[in-house]
C-alpha cells in the first residue's frame, strides 16, 4: 500500500499531499513509447486501484520526467502534464496535478511552499552535488514566495551504500566529514540523508517528515544497489483545494 508521508494544510488554503508507492503497488518505472517502460496511465491506474482510500487525481494529470541526475526543474502549468522531459524536479502551483519522481535508492524529496506550490525532487549523489534541491527550492520560491518545508522519502541508508574512501573525499570537501557512514559490514559508506539535511538547513527549509526505511534492507522497496533492478517506486505529490 502507498504510504501517505504528508497531508499538509497550507496558509494558501491548499492541502498538499505527499505519498510513496511500495513494491506491492507495482513497478512505477515510467517511460514513453520509445523506452518500452510502463505508461504513466498503466502505472497510475494500478496504483490507484490499490489505494482507493486516497483521492488521487486521475492519470491524465500525472507528470513524470526522464531523470538524468542533473539540477533542472520543470514547471507543470494549467492544462498540461509533463511526459518524459529531461529534468530532476517538477514544480507546480496548479491544483490536481500529480508530480512524480521514480527511485530505487536515490532520495525522493517533496518541497512545499506554505503559499501554495509543491515540488518533487530526484536526489542521488550526482544530483546533490549538482544542486538539484537548491534549484527546486529556488523555482518554488519564484512560483510562491514564502516558507518552505520538506518531506524525505525512503532511500538507501548508509547501512548499505558502500563507497570507496577516495570517492567519499569529494563529498567531505563539499559537505563535511559527517557524510561518511559505515555499512553493516563496517565498510565506509555515503550518508545521503545527512547531505540532504545539511542542504535543507542551509536553505532554511524545515524538515517535517523523514521516512528512514533503507530501500536496500527493506523488501517493501526496489533497490538498484541490492540487485540492479530496473523497477522503481515513486514519490507522488499533489495540491488539493481545501
Ligand atoms: Zn540498508
């Protein structure tokens, strides 16, 4: 069952919903015709059938990206859905537009502006270095200026995200030594959550929810690191009128 990570009543009068699919909701690796992946319609319909208790807008209002570990944010305007443009964050002020990010270890994040806008962000180690959170936050501020809060979905934990010492150096230079963790077998690892938290603090974005599940440890989630799967869970978020 999809888990609701946040139901937030905003100063603007909107309600922001943020939810996360699980393996049981089906593969959410979405593509267009050329990628031979599931269509957004198939994926969203199977998810909605399993989660009838949630009032999720119908599939023609779902947007997805071709995620490239960059920092580009794409706007979703009225009367449109984004179907596979390259980017790593989606932003909207429109009610009833479902923004999605597909992951299997990378950190899925939602940013919410209290003045009526939401963003979803795909943040792996490359995206974090490329400034994807900062870029999405800036775009959100442009659309609805004001306080922002963040929700972090399940991602690979430092328990499982082994990294070579040399590869960790670039992260230490950028974010400090707290980003080095230890795996269950005591090898050095990268702590993605710590990096995200440092960036949010720097941008004065309040963190209102963290799902600490490790996608590699927890069988409820797909994990690329664990078994090179091409399957994905998705974080999905939308605005509702109060
Ligand atoms: Zn783990």
